[in-house]
């Protein structure tokens, strides 16, 4: 994601860029924390489903975990892309 800073010239340009980067980093930190919590919940549910041998729940939990794994992979690709630019 490329953001246009509020200030494009002058003495506040570097502060504007730093604040924008800080806000984006806080947001992505929050999203990562949410993803980790969701992953823990899915792993716990998968363990319980395996104990009770509930095939439908096992399949759903594995599907949910696969989605979370893909989200991690996409965020890594995005981070690499942003770093290269």
C-alpha cells in the first residue's frame, strides 16, 4: 500500500511520513495479533474435534487454518514487495 502523505513539502514532511508509517505499523500489528488469536482458537477446536472424531468439524477447522496460513503467506509477499520498492 502506498499512501500519500498529508504534507508533500516543508518542515513537516518527514514527521508526516513517520506518523503515517507508525499508524500503518500499529494497524498491521493489530491484524497480526487477531490472526494469531484466531489460529489458536482454530487449533484448539481442531484438537477437540479430533478427540470427538467429528469429521465435519475437523474438515471445517482444517479449512479455517488453511485460510489463516494463506493470509500469513500473502502478508509476507506484500512485505517483501514493499521492502523491494
